[in-house]
C-alpha cells in the first residue's frame, strides 16, 4: 500500500502524553491497536512533517 492508494478502512486515532513523558499516537482499526510512543522532540518533528504535508496538499488542490 502506498501513500496515494485509497482504502476503505475506518480507524480511530488519539494523540496525547503518557505518564512516562512520551507522546503517544494510538491508532485502532478493525480490532487492531497500534500504540506508537515518541520522545517530545520526535513528536515535534512529526508535527512539522504533518504541517509541511498539509501545505503541499493545499498547493495540489489549488492547481486542480
């Protein structure tokens, strides 16, 4: 599955701090749970990547 392949899968995502000082992204879909823990600095980098992807997506929409 690639980044441009659409799937008809419903999932829930939660993001928050853990009691160990990590940032957890928790994804649940079809009975599968995926907890991903990141150091705060890593979470900042992920947030920057998401912002950059959002800007790029807006640029694609403007071209269409």
